[in-house]
C-alpha cells in the first residue's frame, strides 16, 4: 500500500470513524487505518457468542443521555434504547439473602455519599486520590469502591478527584438494544457509506518531520498532509505507535498520566428465563461474610433475552482476566448462584468474557487521570506542528471515558483539519 492523501486517520474506533466520515463527506481524500480486523475499538457489539443475540463487550449505555449527541443519532437511525430511571432501581444481594428496603437504600446512600465526597474534593480544587476522601468506616465501603471503580475503571487510589469532577454526568444512562458498537458502525456508514477503511493495518511509526506526515504501516507507506491519531492512550504510552521526531515531553507525559483502567464483563446465556424479572433488570451483589470477595453487579434479562451480564472493575477485574475466562465465569456464576439458587448453573448454555486490559491493541477500558495529574488531560488538545491532531475519549475534557466523548473529539479534529485546509463540512 502506497498512498498520498489529504488526511490519514489512525484508528477506527468511535473517534476515528467520526473524523474519517466527516472528512470524507466533505470531499477530502482520506483513509482510516485500523490495526484490528474489525472497526469500533472499544465500541464492539458481539453477535456471534450467543447465537445472534447482540451484546456489547465494551460501551453499552448512552451516558448523560439528554445531552448525548449519539442519542439523536440513535433516534435518526431507528436504533432503540431503554429509558432508565435512577441507578437505585435495583436489588442488592448480601451473600446469603436479599437486602431489605432499608438496607438497599442504605447501600445506595453510601454510594451517593462516596460520589459526593470525591466530587466535593474536586470542586474545591483538590487533585488527590479519591481514596483519600472516602469514608472507609462505612459498612458499605466495598460497594462504594466497586461502583467508583466501575465509573472510572480504576481503584480509588489511582483516581484523581479533580479529573473525576470534570466529567459532566446527568445520571441518565440508557442501554442500546441492538448494541452501542453497532450504532457507532451504522452512523459511520450512514455519514460516509464508502469511507475507505483498511483493517489489519497497524501503524508502526508516524514521521512528522517534513511538510506533511509519513506513516510506516504493516501494509506499506502512507503519506498525508495531516494525520488524526485516534488510538487509546496506552498504545502511545507504551510506544506501540512511535513518533519521529519523538513526542514533546509534556505530551508524552500526558499520555502516561491518563492510563486506561480495567472494566470487564462476563456474560451468561440460559436455556430459559431463570430470574422471573422484567427485561433490563439490575442486581448488585456483595458478600458481607467474606470481605475478601469483591462485589459484582448484573444486568438481567437484557431486552428480554435469557441472559445475565456481569460487570467487573479495577484490580479484581484485572486479576480475573489474568487467571483466564474460566475464572471469570466461576466468579460471576458463584454470585448468581448465591442470589438465585445453585440450580441456575444447569441452565447455562453459553458464556463469554472480555479481556480489554490484555488486548495489545487497546490495553484497558477507559481513561482516568492519576492523582495530581488531572491538568494533563487538556494537553491532548495540542497538535504537532499543526499537522498531527489527537482524538479519542481521553482527549474529551468533560465526556472522557465515553463513546460520545470520543465521537465529539473526532468531529472536532476533523473540523480543525477542514479549517486548516480551507474547507468546510458537508
């Protein structure tokens, strides 16, 4: 492959697809290069593991739905989603029994207090570890840690309070029925049906020393007037994508300061409805008798399918991924058996697990700034010599860690390129 283009987009996740589609629709000569053999990045709807039933291995909820631009895209493309109420609308299992209403409310009050304390520290301008301001004496401290880790993909010790408070959260999180990954892919096809995307094409080096950019890829040399880099922070921090000249120190520091944490899923398909609950029900579990056992929460009967999808986060998720899929399944099934009876195991017909943290092309879930380094997120808005721009969820100041945050940064990068080239969006 040898090409000379107006723009080269590296990465076909939500950001790269948004950038590429907008530029292509505006008439620019653009190509999207993707290292994996599929598009979407962390927006991936798997339709093969469960006999055609779609489930999102990565992002799934339209976060902050009332201000989420991809909700409008879902509406325009006829992609349905469930409008959910408060996060508290769920049951909580305590290891040997279900929590009564007073206990359930106490759990969620503790979680909300935890959120409040972390946000209050950030609002006061403190850039410290979230763990430094949490109530460790709370009887529900483990559950608070679990939910904070789910939100940030990081243990509280590795989460900046100042970065956490920058996230704009309306509390409206709507799951996408046919999959968020499928929505991202459909939107790109709708915007630019013939957008050139080359799969299985990792970029090894980006040379920005000359008047344009030169990329060394697994499939040959590619030249462009400019480049948009839309890959996870870990890819750059670990040197999988090299730059020549090397990145300026302050930019390299920023990528290292915004690592991807760990958030994984373990999914179960049953031969029938084993829960007797409405579609898209939620349950949390915590074993009060065993403090060493981490919590796990589930989506039950997602959109009416006889399934359970468990969410794991932080160090526990990373440990289970390292131990392998069987360990993840055992951990999730043990919690389901505690809550719904041991007989549930004989109705399992299929399982699937994720391993984002072990994927060399991604390396984790979503970004969070390390304590004391929240200010470094803004650095990802810098350009290299006005011809290399960066996009992706980590570059979003207020919607980081989300698909719509990534999407918006892709559009912003595309608009910046159009302005530089004296062109306008279609």
